[in-house]
């Protein structure tokens, strides 16, 4: 609950920015609304309540007064909805080499409000559609919302420390309408040979039937955000990151590609070093858990997805090669449901657990955002 203190200030515009980017103008005498007590905050409802509460005290305007209003000098700005959830203004950037400014977009809009404008950055080409009020990445097909708003709302913060997360440069044929994509790697590429070499350290690489790259933009962004968070928390430029293997049954593959690994099913293989997701340094170790359990006509749920088991038997097994933020690790224990504390506090925790800190071969991760399932290896 909140209580309000209403106090007149001076004739001006009250600009209220509501969710979705809608800008509401009230050409009345502005009133200062001071929140004197709040037990809980629900942004939209409280802002709306504040607006209507103030409106009760405002003088009603006549039609003639409305006609006298002159908004021809209103300065407009153009903003895009960034990945962090905040609106950022279009402006030339020396880092990204953005070729367009808010002023450029406004000129184009005034010339043709139903048209479009194209621009480039150092990596991509974009088109802004004024009719749809959307920006499209012409390379990847991804879209995001844009809006036109007066500079009178400059009191709102449009600055975010988190820059837009770049897509991995080697990804190809990205379709943002799909939850994920599996891109087969050609056997002659450097990328294929890197993955096959890691597999071949403990297994015969000739057993590999196919290697596919997993392209999941959502999981990639979660992973990058977590990595940035850990670096900020530790105050270090880099976090310990490794490529590790995870063996699983073939029928779980699709759910993992969509939702990432779910530690809650790890009880199937035991939880000797903690109740988390298990990874191995060696492919040979992970291959022990690569089982093909296909049965006829059964439907079950895993990772929150209903899956229909196909009535046929596969001739290969599946193993993931994941990018894992192992960070600072400690010997695990079966009772752990999260990494233990470094100093007894609830803040300074280890990032993962292992079987042996001197020579770790098994890693346990408790936060799925520390994992990106990067490759799927099918082998005989």
C-alpha cells in the first residue's frame, strides 16, 4: 500500500512512461506526488494510481485552451528496446560503427512516416520499418521494437551497463523463429577437427558419425550474462571455462537443446559429488552414460517437454560437448545442493564441485546458466 502527498509545482507537461513504450501527455498543472510509505512496489499499478490521483486535483481544460497548445517545437528521439530490457537511443557509436543517429531516423520518418531506413554497424545490416515500428537484422532476421518519443522523457534512464550480447561469429543460417538449430559440421573444417580431437583423446574418433553445432540464442545469452556476472563479482577479467563432455540417453537430447541441462534428473546416475549437472573431462567417462533407451509408444516428460518415444531403435549414441564456467571449484559431497561457501558466508561461494581438486576429471555445476550445450556428437 502507498500514501500520496499531492503538491502543485508549475504549469508544464506530465510525461508518464507506461510499459510498452506508450507516452501519455497531460497538459495540466504538474503536481509533485511524494510516496510517503510503501509496503510493496508494483511498478505499473502504482505509477497509474499516482497519475489518476494527481488528475483528481487538476483543473479541467477547455477546448479553446487545448487548441492554443503548440507542440510544433517538440524534439523527438528514437529508441530501441535493448536485450537488457531498457530503451536505448540510436546514436553513432565508434565501437560498433553505427552509421545512423536518432536525428537521421527522425528526418527519414518526417519525409515518409510509412517508409523505412537502412543502416549498418561493424557486423550487421539493419532496416527500420516505421509502419511496424520494428528494427530487423538483415543478416540474422532478428527483430526488436523501436519507438519515437519526446526528449521531455530524458529524465528516465536509458543507460545500461550491459551491452548487447554479440552472436558467435561462426554461427550460420540463424533462424530466430526456432528455439534452437542443429548445424552439421563438415568433416574438413577446423571446427569439426577441434571437437573430434577432444573426443579422440580418450576414444576412437573414427567412431564419430556426426557432429552438430547447437545454436540456441536464448541459452547463449543466459550463459554470457552469467559469465559477465561472475567476472564482476570476482573482480577478474576472466573466469575459468572449459569444454566438457556429458553423456545422456538419446531421447533426452531435444529437451536439453531447448532448455539446457536439468540437474534434477541426475539421480538416474547418482549424485556422489552433489546434486547438480555432471560433466567429464574425458569423453570415455561420459560414454558410460550414453544409453539408447527407446521403447515403443511411450510418452514421458523431461526438462519440461513432453516427448513421444519413437517406435524404432537408433544405431548410435549421443554425447554433448558443453562450454562450462567451472570458475573456482572444491571437492564435492553428495549432500551438496549448491557449491559450499569459501568463508562461511552466504555470499562468497565456490562456482562448482569436482571429484579431486588436484586432478579434476568430474565437474558438478549447480546453475544451468553456467552451461552452454555447444555441440552434439553422434557416435557408434
